C-alpha cells in the first residue's frame, strides 16, 4: 500500500502564496537578484523595477518587499456586471473598462474575456540619479576609442563594429530629443536625454527605430546597425555627453582601456 503525505491546509496556502509563477509580492532573500526574481516570476525585470521605483542597475536588498505586477483575465459569467467584477479583483472599474475598450456604460457580455490590469501601490516619485547608469549599447568590438585632444579635436566617442541589421540599444533610460540624418558626418543618428545634463548619441545607423519624444528604457532598441555617414565599414558611433560636451565613455561603460 502506497501512502501519500497530505499537507495541512495552512502549508498548502503557504506553498501557493510563495509560488514564483503566481506571487504578487516577493521578499528578497539572500543572494537573489532582480533578474533572477523576474525570470522565476515570468515578469520582465524592467516592469518590476518600474513598479517598485528601482533605478538601473536594478540592485535589490535583502528583506526588501517587491510588488510583482501581474495582469490577470476573467471570463464574464451570466449575471455579472463590471462593478461586481471590479469589486472581486479590487481593481477600479474604470481601469478594467479602459484596458478592454468598454463603452461608457461599462457593458460586458457573457463569455467575454476581460483583461484585469495590475494595480500598483502609490509611491513617492523617484529622484533622477545625478549620474545615469550607462550600459553598452552593443556588444561589438570597439574599433576606435576615445582620443580627445586638449584642443577639442580628435575622436569624441566610440566606434563599435556591428553586423548589418544588429539592434542598437539605449545605453540608459531617457527621452529621445533628436532623430536626424547628418549626411556629412554621423549619418542617421539618435540623441537621448537622460536628465541632469546627461545625453547619449547613436550615429552611423542604418535606420532609427524611435521618434522624438519617445520615452525609452535601458536596453530598448533605438536603431538598426549598418553602414552610414562617414563609416568605412559596418559600425556605429556612440557618445556620452554632459552639459553638451562629450566625455570619455570608457569608465562610464566600465570598459577595459587596453
């Protein structure tokens, strides 16, 4: 006779509550990273970071309580109303109506599958860091590095080898303030403002994939690599600027100077 262990109800509820695939709150344990928590939860790390006011590079602390924003769904049953559904999930009816494009009366139909958006707790605005945390916009080899001269001449950024069609990523979060085509120098380019006087420039692109006014997050695509401008090969030009002046990106990107 095979005996099976039966867990008490309290233990079953504890297991369900701590299931990474369903939990809506998570307390950071020793050795955990936001990336690992996000992978187990099945929710992008940038979404969790945004919900909890965590700036790049997304460092979490032992014991920190994180909100895990999850989008749920609900199939409307006979007799249900939008108000009743909203009360069941503790989500404002207006949020559900907006997420599902319902009419002004909030009419729902039997069998209709509704998106139940996540509701995040109110939190204080996050201060913009004095210095953004910059990531490499592409992992290609640096063909030509920073070689700025005291007189202002020389090379004011990095030229990075890319494959045609490669994704060029935002080095830090910000707002796109310029998308253009400098035919005499950088070719197709994108400039992102990161606040507090910091900007990044992406030039010699095959094409830009963002528009002026777009809000972009670290790692999001801003352009496609190729060959344009003065480039002699398939590469792109990258600069970090502070107060309108280029600065050496090597230490900011934590690159080896060798």
